[in-house]
C-alpha cells in the first residue's frame, strides 16, 4: 500500500471521527469539517488506486510492445 493511499485512509478515518464528534456535541462546523476531510481522504485514496491501475496497464502495454518487437 502506497504512502498516498495510507494518507487518504487516515484522512477518511479522522474525518469520520470529527464528523461524529460534531454530531454528538451539536457542533455543525466540526461535523462539516469532518465530512470534508473524509471526502478528501476518500478522493486521495481513490486517486492513488487509479494511478496504480494506470501504471499496471502501462506496464502490460510495454511488455506486449517489447514482446511484439522481439519477433
């Protein structure tokens, strides 16, 4: 798991805690901060997943190209 994905997952978790804290205490700002941090964390983790998928696809294309040019 990459460092970026871990940061995203951490932000998701911290955001959820802040959101819950805001709900319990009635602090609407804290709740919204938590929702925003959670959303950004989820986006960061998904972006890293996409990056990994794209890199894997690029590697497969490179291997296929190299294999085809070796003929």
